[in-house]
């Protein structure tokens, strides 16, 4: 892969973004379903608590990886700095200015800041 071709990086970014959103959106329905089924079948809420705790750990790990996803051009956190992070709303790298989903540098020099 050419160093200025970022398609594979953005493909991994989209995959991580979609997984983050899916984990967030499906948490309550999945845990509620398992809790209700566990209560009906085992007369216990424990399956719901176990799934809820495990789900939160996975969501935390995926979320941290997504928020600190490295920019394909400069390698620093794409969506923010240590004091500010735009997460899903970032339209360009907070460090070098690379636009989100850019195929390459396009001749634009990295931002110096």
C-alpha cells in the first residue's frame, strides 16, 4: 500500500465506528432481553448482570480505541487532543488537518501546530 493511500485505514476506522455505535445502541435491548429471559428461566437476574458488566467492558475498550484512533498521516489521535476530543463529530485530524476519509494527502502539507 502506498504511504499516501489511506483507504485501508479508513475502512478500519468505519468498522470501529460502526461497532461502537452498534454496542451503544444495542446495550439496553440486549441486557433487558437477557435479564427477562434469565428471570423467567432461571428465576435469577444474574445473567443480565453478567452480560451488562461484560458488555460495558467491551464497549469501554472499543470506545477508547475509537476515540484514540490514529490519523493515517501523522499517527496522532485523529479526533482530538488530551484536553479536547470531538469523537464522531471530527471532520479533520486535530493535529495535521487531514480531512476525514481522504484517499491521500492530495498535495496538502501537514498542519504545523
